[in-house]
C-alpha cells in the first residue's frame, strides 16, 4: 500500500517478489484516504499539520506518520474481508503482520498498524535473524527479488521523499542499528539480564569495537527508547490514541 512517501524502488520490489512467489499483487495508493482524514481534522480544528521537513513540529510529524500506518491496516482488513467477495469467490482472508521482535522490544511501532493483525509470522524474530532467513530463501529458492530487499535500508517510508529517494530509515529513527539492538534484545529476553549484568556482557562481547563507556551508551539509548515508548503509549492509551515511536 503505497503513498506519496513510498519510493518507486519499494513499489517495484513488492511487485517483483509477488510475481516470483505466485501471489496476487494489488498496487493500492492510500493518499486519498490520508488526505480525507486530515481534511476532517482541518475542518474541525482549523489547522493542518505539517511534516518536520516542511516546518512542522515533532508532534505533527509523528501524527502524520501514524495516520498513514493506521490507514494501511484499516484497508488491509477491508480487502481481507471483501477481496474474494469482489471476485465472486467464497470465504475471507487473514491479515498478516510485519512487526519484528526488535521493534516490539523498543516500542518502535504504531499502535493499530502492522502490529495489529490476525497472524504475525515474524513477531518473535529479530531483524538480523530475519535477514539471514531471507538470504537462505534467496540462495535455495531462487527468489532473486529478495536480493534488492536485503540490500535496501529498513524504512517505514512515512516521511516525504528527498528527490524521489527515501530520507527516513528505521535505524536513524531509533538511534542504533538492528545489529546492536538484536544483541541487547537477546541479552534481555533470552539471557534474562538486568541492567548491570547486561552492561557487563556488552563490555565483553563488544570489547573489540566499543569502549565500556560506549557500551553503556548503547544500552542506555535502547532503554531510553523503550521507557519513552512505554510512557507515551500509557498516556495516549488513556485518550484512545497511539503513537509511532
């Protein structure tokens, strides 16, 4: 489901992969729905939010990203319920989610977007393990479309493009790489490490590339993202609103 913030490269990757795995591919543009929702807000409040690159605040920038993410999930469920009906076929479809465990650990997702689905096949898989799985599929099932997907930087593509190219990446938003986040996630969830024991393990495992101070910095950065996300989610849940963190 593309928007004006989706690059042509991303659209082509989706189309190529669908063709290789034998999946029906629909090129759906969500801009009309997004503009309709923002139009309602503008009529009621007398203001229209802007992206940060267009002079908007962080709050405006976040809200505009959230609208796109949630519209995609609404449309996903609509098409899941009625797509077969429109083709004169019985039954319905399930909606698959695409949020990985790293995003869940840090709270880097929008409430009621791709984190809300009937089934999330990769919900317990880290980004690094997922990339290894995609590489395996590339090598063993001749899914050449996955090569460009693996090479592309992970991005939600919810902010305006710069000269047709993606300007937003997940790792820049989070302030750390998925590789770093995967290590911290495994220490927390698998090794059951608390703050001090995790710091001690990071000093050892990252001793070739990071000083103890840098290791502490990475850990604290991940914790700040997680705690900040949890606090925002709790506050906004009271008002029925979620956020893309």
